[in-house]
C-alpha cells in the first residue's frame, strides 16, 4: 500500500465510493458525510441511512434520483 501512488488511491476511492454513491449530485456536506460513511461502513449501509434520513424507503441501498432530489430539498 505504501508503494501505491496517491493518484491510484484517489482513482480507486473515486470509482468505488464517490461515484458509486453519486456524491457529485448530493448537496455540499451531505456528499462528504455519505462518502466518509460509505468508506468506513460500506456504501450499502450509507445508502440505506441516507434514504432513511431523507424520508425514502430503506428497502434498498440505492441512491436514486428520488433520494438525491429529497436530499437537495432538506434544510441543512
């Protein structure tokens, strides 16, 4: 791991966590919180929690356009 270039690590995190959670589409603050939680607890769990927090059914962990829209409507 120490020999891995930082650019490679960034690419892995971007693809596996940031992009998978649609973080670019989430409001500021929610994006980093969701990303951090996903890195540490798994993107499935972070998706379920985000869905519950914005009032969407947590029957799946998918961060769908409905979840993104609901997150944007929430008052930070």
